[in-house]
C-alpha cells in the first residue's frame, strides 16, 4: 500500500508539472488584450484584410528554400512551440508543405492553423483560430531565399486582434532552428499604431 501511495504521489506531481507547463505555454502564445507586455503583441491590426491579418517577409541569404521549409515544418510539427499549431494538407495531398514546384522563383507553399488558448469573447463555440499561409521563393534580383508569411483571423468581425496575427507568425519564425537575416512588413498590416496626438487646447 505504501508503494502504491508513493506511485500516486509521483503521478500527481508529474500531472501538476505538466499542467504548469501547458499553462505557461498558453500564456506565452496569446495576446490577451490590455497594455501589451509582450513586444510581439504590440502589432495590432485593425481589419487590414476586411478582418485582422498580418503579412511579413523574411530573407535567408545563407539557406536554400528546402532548408527553410524543413526547419519551419519541424518547428511547428506536433503542435509547435506552444502545442497549438496544426499543419494542413496541401492541394497535392502532401502534409504541411507542397512538393517543390520548381516554378522559378517559387518553391513551396504551406498552411498551418493556430488556435488561441483563450475562449472567444463573443463566440461560445470555443477559442479563436488563425490561418497562416507560407510561400517560399527565391528573389531573382538577389538570389536570396525568401519566406512570405500571411496570418488571418478566421472569425468574422475581427476588427483588432490584440496583435495575435503578428505574434502567431513571430512565434513560428523564432521556433525554427534557422534565423532570418531580415524581416519586413510587406504592406500596412499589423504595424505598431502610434498613439493619437493629445487633444488641442
């Protein structure tokens, strides 16, 4: 009986540890509104795509398109860094990314879902979900591998995303084992909005 009691204590301890790990991952992967303490939650988008979205461009001058694809795929497999990414099947039947199109300058396209670990304020069915699309190509002018990442809120009426689309992209990029040389906004989406000027007296 003492042995069984000891086994029970070990099991409960491990379950508490797992719960704390999952909780910390959930907090780290969500922008919950209010004054952002996470720098990756400061890029709030206000309906740039008819709903909240974010489009970013990353360059990898020292890596091939296949290396960038493999690194990103590995980083987001099995749930990714927060356990909330899920690769989708491509049109050709491959999982995560397409086969190499070899249609210069384009190589790979991929899609992953990311579920925000907090219940939707206005949706009783559950948490929010973002869809992230990737395209990996070679810039002809510089012969540099480039990754375009586009995240969009799947819910209707996301006027303001608390910075979640930008964070969803950056969490994925930072989880990969190769770092981009540069990053840039490809349009006016998900940029830090400066505070309004004080009212004139």
